[in-house]
C-alpha cells in the first residue's frame, strides 16, 4: 500500500514542475527514505522554491510511520516527515480516536529565493539600518559617485516562511463538534524596496535596497458546529495578529545636492527613513447555517463581522530635518469594520428543473480618523504649507457590495443539460472617481454526454458594468485641505487626466465564449480540447485601458493500453492583449493643460499595445516493468512566453522596445526499483534549461540610472541538473 | 487541473505560486465544495484570501492605495503571469492605466527610455516602484505618494 505525497522530496517537487502532472512520486506507507543528491548549479532561481541553491551534495530524509488499524481499537496515530534536512522540510503528527477526537501538529516551510547577483554599496544590506562606507564620496547623481564601484558588496534577496499549526477536533455529542486550530508563522529574509531621498525638479534620489523581512503572524480559529438530520449550523471565532519586528528602514543618503537644505545631504550625515508594515490585529465572529426543507429545498447562509485595527506609533515627518508643525496624531487608530452576509437557496422544482438563488452583501466601513498631514517630500525638503498640494488628508475607502444571482438548470433528454443564469452586482465606493457601479451578468451553458465516448460543454456569458457619473475631482477633494481646494480653479482640480477612466471603476462590456470536449474513442485513448475567448471593452475610455483580449486553446491526449505503460501529451497556446491610451502632459514650466478637451494637442496622444504569447508543450510516459518491480516515469516540458510592447504617437519621440521572453525546458526522470525484503531504491533526475531576457534588467548596472542606485541583477539564464538516489526501508 | 486547462498554462509561467512545486494546492485558496464567493474562494473575499498568507499587506495604512483595498486582482493574476510578482501587465504601463497626471505619469515610455538610447527610472529596475515602493500602502506621515 502506498500513499501519494504532494510534498515529496525537493527533487520530487522539481519533478512536479514538469507539465505532465499525472506523474507524482509515491512512497510506501510505514517506510523510511534516506536520499543523497547532487546539484550541479549554484543558482537562486534554479532552487527558488526547493531551497537547493548551492551546487554540490545534499541529503534529505522522509518518514511515514503509522499505526495499524484493528477492528477492536478505534485509536490511530501517524508520524510523517518530508524533505527533512532541507529548506522545504516539514512534519505532521496525528493522534486520534475515530468518532471521538483528533489532534495534530504540523510544521511547514516555504522558501523563496529571488536573486543573488545584486550589488549594493550599503553596509548592513538586509537590515533595518544601512550605512555607506567611510570613504564614500557623495554627488548629485550616480555618475559622480566616484567610490561606488569600489564600494559594492554582494546583495541577495530571499525569504523563508515557517509555519507551525496545531489543531484539535472533538465530538462533544452526537450532534455537537468542537474544532480549534492555532497557527504561528514566521517570515524572515529580505525584499527589495525603493528608498527615496529628496528630489530636484521632481527627480528623486534614491536606491533600491534589500529591506529586512521579519514578520510573525499568529492565527487562532475556534468553532462549534451542530449537525442534525436536516439542519447544520456553526459559530466560529477567528483572530489574527500580525507583527513586524522592524518598524522602519533607515539608510544613509548617498547623494549631495546644492538645492537641498543644510542637513539633508550625504556631507551632512543625513539618513532617510521609511515606515515598514505596521502591526495589525483582526478578529471575526461568524455564524453559518443550513436547513433542508420537506420539499427538498435547501436554505443556507452566513453572517460575519470582522474588525481590523492598527495603532503603530508614527515616525516623524522627516528624520533629517526638523518639521516645525508637529504631527496631528501619534498613531493612526486605524479601524475597519466589515460585515458580510450571504443567503443561498436551492430547490429541485421538478424532475428536470433545478433552481438556485444566491445573495451576498458586504459592507467594508473604514472608521479610521482623518487628519491633515503636512508632508515632507523625501527627507530633504521643507515641510508643506497647510494651503499647498503637499498638505494631505488620509482618504477613507469604504466599499459596499451587493450581489444577487439566479440560476436555472434544465435536464434535457439523453444526459444533456441546459443552464441559464442572471446576476446583478452593485458597488458603492467613497473617495474615488465613481460613487457607484452596477454590473449585470448573464450566461447560457449547455452540457452534453454522448454515450460513454464523448462529453463536453459550451458556455456563453456577457456582462455589462455601468458607472455613475465619473468625477475626477473627487480624489483630490477627498485627500486635501478643503481650504486649499477652494483656491483651485479649472484644470487644477484634477490630480489625474480628467479623460482617464480607471478600468476597475468605469463602464465595461465583457464577453466570454468557452467550450470543452472530451473524447474517449477507445477504452485506452482519451482526447480533450479546451477553447476559450474573452474580451473586455471599456467604451468610455479615451485615456487608460481601452480593451483586453484573452484566448486560450489546449489539447490533451492520453493513452493507457493497460499493458504496463501509459503516456500523455499536451499542448496549450495562450494569447493576452491589452490596449491602452495616454496623453503626455509635460514640457517646460507651464505645460499645456489637460482640460478642456479643446486645448489638447493631438500630437501628445499615445497608444500602447502589449501582447503576451505563451505556448506550453508536455509529454509524459510511465512504464511498469519486471512484473512491477521497476517503475519508470519520464516527463518533458517546454514553456515559452514572449511579451511584446508596441507604441504609437503622431507627435511624441519614441523607439521600439525589445521583447521580454522566458523560455523554460525541463526533463524529469524517476525510477523506483523493488529490491525485495521490504527495500526499495528510488532514483530521480531533473534537468532545467531556462533562458530569459528583460529590458528592465539586462545590461543595467548599479549606476545606469542617474538618480536611483539599482542592484544590477540580470534576468536569469542557466541549465542545471539535480540527481537524487534514495534508499527506502519498510518499517514494521 | 483536468477541467481548468488554462490555469495549468498560467501555473507554468515565470511568475507563479508554488503549486506545481508541491508547496501549495488549489485548496489553499479555493473551496471546491462550495463558497459564498464567485470563484469558490476559501475566504469571504479576494483580499481576505490573499492576506491569509500575505498578512503584512492587510493594513489599514495611513495612506491606502485604493485599488489594493478594492481587490488584489486589480493588479495581480494569482494563477501566474509573464511579469514578475504575478502582475497582470508590465509596469510602467500597468500603472499608467490608472495614473496619468502631468509630467512622468503621462509620459509615453518606449525604447527611448532603455539603454543605449536612454535610462528612464520609470522603466529600469523596478520601474515605478523604484520610487513609489509602498504600493500596498504607507504608514509614514509623509508617505501620501507611497514613497515612504
């Protein structure tokens, strides 16, 4: 008897990156597997989710040990370990008595290695305080930083998530059950973060740093459930506490600038400071229930209320310069209350007709107090005047969503079914350009089965979203001092192009046509096709997203002649297209206004078309040889993705952009050989060849930008081999 | 995956959650047995589902970014993307679908902004987030432009 593991050894997880997902690695129950492996490549990307980032040998252990079920004893226990000794290692302890209780303790790890080829002049990279070397020479731009090259140190970015979960379920009586779970998660490592200091003429000076990640999240879930013959209901409580052990990031300003006030430049020993994610806490109470009526109708619903709070102490306006006007508050006292209610009803109206009704209401109410903050732009600027654009009031984004849906399913003759559905959604928002959007949706779906040799479906759907009046002055009014707003006229009242229509707020027509057909010409052969096309149009947009198109086509063929081998092959082609428009408003100290339309210059209008083309091909073969003593599996895959961006304008300077591409090929081979006497030998081999290009990274060094220091990491390109041999011993 | 073949393709893209690597499963985010949400999400909303693991992005922040509050999928495709960080389109063009103020937000970015023709800080490195790095929200009193 064997058990399938989705969390197998890291090599096995690599195997799963092969496109043929049917192939998973099996290990026997009650067994101990000791594996020794070899990695050919020193690469963060190659080992980004496995944690095997260093070339050379590695070892991993996996364990499955469990009690033997007996007719006289309802108790059971199990101990499992996977990938022990590696970054992906985990374990599960399980103990219980059937029908009485179950207790478990589980540990999981999830690494994420991003890149290791970055460079930075900062000492303490990855920490909350980052400084420059003593011989640093400050300048107004990166070209003048004469000691930069000699100061560079390696910069890597990776994270490790570790989670410990424990839970208990108890059957309190025939009807009542208790369930409790507690999770403690830590996330540690680094992430990139742009750290900006000062500016001249709207051009900030800064550096992309490796910031520290040191998070803890504690979650507790408690539930009481009652299960009756016709009714089920539950009460639950959920709480989450998030803690960030680094409240801020401070870094030494690498730049000097004659326009900045005294005390703000490198020569003054100035430090910049950013606020990192604040500690938050949330608690939720929920009731849910369901009841089945005599006529077969079923009513279910839930009601939950959630409170989310945050009161971390604010940092000062500026760490470099004194701000004459103090902060309006010492902390946010942030609070968001969310109410969610849902009600569902379904009933079989006749032998052929099924009705489903669904309703959902969500009210997200931001009760955070508002205040006027006199910001300091960067750390090298004077504090804003209360009657200026830089005096900002925090906006509160409330969101109320109501949705109702109705579906009718009609069973036709010959195992065919026709379904029809309508829906309506209304969203009310505050502090944004549109107060309310309404969306009506409808679909028609036809399912068929042609004997045992074919089945499939065809679905057509349409949705129309309408927005109330689009008022681009609302965000500016909501986020600034009303006394300052009163001084503005005409074009000054917009903080965005007034002809822009933000795609999640404006009118939208959405059409989708999809179909899938499965053929089974013989018992050994199966063939599937999926085709899908969707289109989003934004009819009111003259600036912003104009339309999006999605096309997906996939073929699957599998062969299982029942003679000790099986094979499958698939091919998928996906196209994604976005078209957007813009209007360049720039140049000089008095650029041509956006508004009204009559003053706009046709030559300043531009369009961009972005296209993703993705093709994925996979082949998988499994063999069962030597009277099942030897099992072989081979997977090959090829995934090519190319992004192109084309621009057009009659009057603006522009040039073609090269394509961005990622080409991945991989091969995985697995072999299990039964040595007899409860022993097994497993061999796993994985090969990956990745080539990518990205104009944002390739050829870009630390000082390519004149105002922002970059890590200079490049897009990945490599080929790597991973080999693992495991000796498996059955436990008794 | 047998019925959601387009999702299988997305999971093979350069930026994806580690499902194919066996470190996550579909049920981390979806409840196949039924849910009150349209995509059978395991939690009450898209944001509640995402912040179950990305709790640091939950807020509330002093300066919120409205599309984030509205829904993570305004900018991210959780099943996979050709762009880094599961972004649904490439910056700066993604950002410019919502931001077109005077000067750099409204500028047409093209091959003139990359070497050897030029070096625009809105295109290279992390694009717009070279400076507007607190794109999920800022708690700094001077962070209204999501730069602090």
